[in-house]
C-alpha cells in the first residue's frame, strides 16, 4: 500500500495505533484468503480492494469531500442507500468486524454487549478507522437496544441521524416507515445541499438494483454442486459491497460471474457438505466461522444474513412519477427484509426453508454473535422448522476473539460427521 500518512493525519487518526491495526490485517488476510487454492482470477480485484482498504478508497472519499460531496456512514441494511446516492453523497457501511476495536468499545459500553456494536464504537473512539473519520454524518436506526443506545455515544463524536424503524409490519408501520424515509430525504438534502428529484432518485434506484442483481447472480452460482466460488470469497465480496463504489463494484462482480460461468462447467464434485449460515451479520474482517468450516470437508453455499441474502434480495420498483411513489416503492422493498428485531418475524423462517431447498444444503449453522438477544431467541423457531423439514441444524454463539476457534472446529467437525 502506498503512503497515506498525510491523508490519515488530515483525518485526525491515531497513527500509532492505526499502524498496529495495519500490521494485523495483511497477516490475517494472507492466512485466511491467500492460502485458498484455485481461486477465480476475478478475485484479484477484491484482493486489491482489501490491500488498499484504508488507502485508495479513503483517497476517493477525500477527493469527493474536497469537491463538496458528503460521506454518510451506515450500520444496517434498512437504511436506503438510494437516497444517499441520489443526493450525490457516498454511503459507507461501518459495522465493525474486528476484535482489535472491542477493548476501546468496552471503555464506554458494557462488556456484555454484542461485539459488532463494541467494535463499531471502538473504531470511532480509537480514531483508527479512516471510514468513520471520513463521515460527515452517521445514520443509525432503532433496531436492537444496543444499537439504539450506541447512537447517543457516537453522537458525541459525529452527528448521528436516527431512522425510527418500526418493529412490526402492519399497514400503519409501512406508513410510518414512508414517513421516516421522507424525513431522511430532508435531512440528506440539508446536509448535501442537493435536492432529491424523481430523476436522480430513479437513477440511484437503478444503480442499487444493478448491484443487487449482480450479487444475486453471484449467489446463483453457489446453487451449483460444487460451487465454483468458495463461501469465504463470496462473503468477502458481500462485505466489500458495503463500501466500494457501487457502479465499479457491480461491474467487477459481473466480470467475476462471467468467469464463474465457465468454471462451473469444469468443476468436479469433491463430496463436500453444503452448509447454510443463518443469523447475525459478519462485518469485515470477520471470517472466523467460514474459515473454520471451509478448512473441513465442507463449503458454505449461502448466508441468510445481512452480509448475505438480506442485503440484496428484492429490488426497489423504479416505476413511479412522483417522489411519493418512489418512497412507497422503497418502503415496500426495505420492510420486506426479515430481521429478528421484528415481531413476529415468520418471514425469516420461510426464507431459511426456501434457501435450504434452493441451495441444496446438507445442514444449517445458526450463527449468533454473543449478546444478540433477538437472533438468539429466534433460534428456537428456526430449529423447529428445520427439524420438521428434516434438515440438521447446529447453534454457534461466538464473538470476535479466536479463543473458542478450536472448540468451534471440534463442534463443526462432529456436526459434519453427523449429517
Ligand atoms: S437488519 S441484523 S444489519 S439490525 S448482531 S447489532 S441486531 S445485537 S446487526 Fe442488524 Fe440491521 Fe437487523 Fe441486519 Fe444488534 Fe444483534 Fe448486534 Fe446486530
């Protein structure tokens, strides 16, 4: 990576601490990713993105801001990227996936809290995440209690706009969510000084839909036995989708898919067990579970998570001649996401059953970040439904540390033998 110290200094980063982080990532990436054999050529772009994760993209954000553009940080797949894009702003996903940030998060948050929140807050207060440092505004949402309260802490560092997400899906909740999107539009217009029009919003919807289609195309290849792409690589692409330029990203995913089309014809089945992961998101660089699974005779073929299907399923209808109509289309698409913060959330169980069939899975691993209560409670329903369908399931609750990796490996091994 080139020398970006001047840029990082201008972003008020803690360079000394950031150096420590920069030492960890390449080693981790090398051990998990570059040791995989026979990867598609198209993964070179994503290797490059990771190698420049705190460099080139940050320089792009910097350039955009110097030209008067704004950068918004988000933490949830319910935040409509279309609105941000339409106002010529850039959105970056800020969920933290590294243990490196957890101790700093614990300085201001209780320890018995989900690591994703602790890492995100720790990334900000340690001044070691250039994405956080590049944000003009953060967009929070009222999903789980931990996140809700974390916004108050983050607001002390950078302005946070919170979207009030309903927790049910009744007609009045759709109306309320439409209202929240309207308020969000006003907020984004105020921040950027750019008016959101039918025209620019439609274009933004098209860009986001194209990205969703590319990811769906990628996932469709994973339905083939054996999958022409590893679960680790697919996960990485999903993680990168949250902060790369959406048009370039879509192009690169489609290029990779063209290659996978050829690869799929040549792949030979190796008898690996096909696994679905369902549960909480895996933010970059959380590759722990996939790494464990794919070092055993198994492959992850689908993730029913927010760093998986929940991010790209369903498009926003681009038909409509008024802002009102497009807001309704966005509300309809987004409230279709089945997150455990909703009650009831039967749609998620249906999704899991449908994916189990479509991706021909041999077993399901329920992935729960420690202290995430909503997903933890929902395990029972998912387990019951899968057992009824004759699909084996196991539950793994873990955090970002590597201390339990050996134990998880033993449990996954036993699970694979059983299915
Ligand atoms: S739509 S999953 S991105 S809220 S893991 S912070 S829920 S305690 S990330 Fe999420 Fe939106 Fe739902 Fe998806 Fe809280 Fe659970 Fe932590 Fe979570």
